[in-house]
C-alpha cells in the first residue's frame, strides 16, 4: 500500500494551479526534456520526467522508481497510468497549468494531503544517491 501511495503521490507532481511562471515555452509540452520536481514539508524531493512518446518515469521521495504511460484528456488535463513496479488498474488525471513551462512554480497536495511545492526545471535532473 505504501508503494502504491508513493507512486500515486508522484503523479500529483503535475497537479495544482499555477502561482508563478516565467517560461520560454508554456504548458505540458514544456515538461518534455525537463524535470518536474516536488518539494515536501520534510525537505525531500520527488522527480518526474515525461517523454513525448507517451511515457513517464518517476523517482519518489522514499527512493522508489515507477513508470508508465501518460495521455492528454481535454484541454490542460494529463492522465497517468502506472505500469511499474506494479500495474495500477486506473488512470490518475490532473491539471497541468497552462503557464507551467520551465521556471513555473506552483503548490499542490500529495495523495496523503501534504502540501508540496512543484517546480519545472530545465534539463533532466536525476536524484543524487545518499
């Protein structure tokens, strides 16, 4: 259950409404080739990467990897379906701010209800091993 919640929490990285953005490209497409990071109250980050081929990969704040496929639903909604480490039989859909390009910062809540600060950063950043 903890793994499931951690994986789903990684999906919330793209949730929320934009509070501030300075961006060279706008919206969800700006996530391609960049990193979406969420900062939790405990000071730990989650990382999420989207590819234009419809796949995503994430590294959770508890040190677990997950991956799956994403799709767009309606304007501004992104849906994620986890395939690894365990397939999840449902899609999680959420908004991605229209001005959510590189440099965007907004707040949201994790699946556990914790407030998180989300940032789209330039390039592929990988977590550093402890």
